[in-house]
C-alpha cells in the first residue's frame, strides 16, 4: 500500500473515489427514496448523446454531457410534474434518444473518437487534480444543501402530496435535486462509465435498506458501503488486471447477495430465540 501511494495517479484515483462515493451515496439515497433509480440510467444514456455531440462539434465532451444531463433530467421532471407523461415513460424516451444521438454523432465524427471507452466503461486512473477539485466542490455544495434543507428534501421524496399540503416548494426542491443528480452523473462517468453508473446509485442503498428504514440511516450506511467497495475495488484492481469499475460493482453485488441471504436467516434465528 505504501508503494502504491508513491504514484500520483493512484493517490488521485483513491481521493476521487472517496469523494465521489460520498456524493453518489447521498444522491442515490434520494433517488431510491423517490423510486426513480431508472432516472440515473436515462440521464446517463442522455449524457452519451452529449458526449457524441461534443466530439462532433469539437467542443469539450464533458461540458456537452453536462448540458445534455441537466436538460434531460429537467425535461423528465417538468413533463412528469405537468402530467404530460409518466416519469418512467419520459425516462425511457430520454434513454433511447440519448443513445441514438450519441451513436449517430460518434459515427459522424471523422476519425477515431478518443477516450470513448473511458466514458463507456470508466477509467479511474485518468482522474487528475482538476477532477478532484470539481468532485470536491460538488460534494461540498451537495452536503451544504442537504444540511440546510434536509427535512424538506425528505418530505418531498417520501410524501410529495403531504409536502404540498404544508406548502413546501415540492417542484423547486425536486428540480434542484434532479439537477444535482445530473451533475453527479456527469462527474462520475469517468469513474465507472456509462454502463455501470446505475449500480453506484442503487446497490449501496439496497444493501443499507436491509439494516435501516430511515432516510438518514440509509444515507450514512450507503456512504460507508460505497467507500468500502470503491477502495476495495481499487486495491483489487492492482492485483487483478481488470478495470476498477467492474470490480467495484461486482464487490457491491457480492455484498448485496451475501446480505440478502444472511440477514433474513439471522432475523429468523433471533425471533425463534426470543420466543
């Protein structure tokens, strides 16, 4: 471990995974609470359209991905809020259009599109100081927003009808959180890639839900689980010649399977002993 820390790229990767695992755990808890895990997939694939357009126009692909992510997420939120389409239907449309546009622009771009595999499958070793700065600023802003408006965010996530009755700005809070989700997705594309990002925003929360039903309990447990899996996946990647992103997701999936099997058994044994 000491030898690995001598390499700057490993230190950047470790710091980046630590910061973004916290942000993705917070965002993932909100998304799971609203039963909108699929929105992360829709926005992620909409990002691919922005990436393709960025390469085609010769513009920074990350910037174009951010524009596409925010536009698509707000579009889904507004369509659902106005009753023009169900959220799952709007997400499916955004998902398909994003992938179609991405494929079209990539094929229209002359020559080979560089770094495309990094965006599709992730490459944590490409994280640099600028990425760390962006991750850090976003996580601080997200943490401050959650601290100031925690009760309102929880109320809007779990029971939006009651939140409207007590005159909370449900639409505004949902739009802000939707934008936060889009920005988190854009920042983590390079970490785990388009194809694996949904797991980062769902699996830690699924594991945490086995041990807690409260929003705060799920969120803090998700942070711990994300940190353990991200750091463990990074260390495992130094031994096994496999992309770090795949190992992180497999580690999360393995923990989920083990917990899904053992937790009910332990509870049944406790109930029997109590009887």
